[in-house]
């Protein structure tokens, strides 16, 4: 699942990430504690804590998980 522009595809990304990582819904996002792949988990924590200032370290929007997955796989963004 690639990150796309616009909010129209956010629901599809969220559903794909919830299914793949069994994300648990919290108040402000999804808990990342269920992500078992170490590279995806670390990439998600880095994006949540350092890059995405509005995210909490343990609760993030599902599209951030998708972005972290792509970063862990080596996809580069400019």
C-alpha cells in the first residue's frame, strides 16, 4: 500500500494497516505496540517521535504506519 495524496485514500490505508499489524484503536490514533517486525516498529517510533510532531510515541495515525513500513523497506521520499 503506497502513500497517496489526499484524504480520500486514508481509510483504505488505515484498514490495510489495521489488518496487517492488528493495530488497536486508542483515543488519538492506533497503538503501535502490536507491530512485531522490528524494523517497522523502530521506523514507526522514529517517525512518531521525531518527524511527526503531532503524534505521540505510542499512538499514531494508520497512514504513519504505512509510511514507516515503506521507509523500513528502503523507499526514499524527497
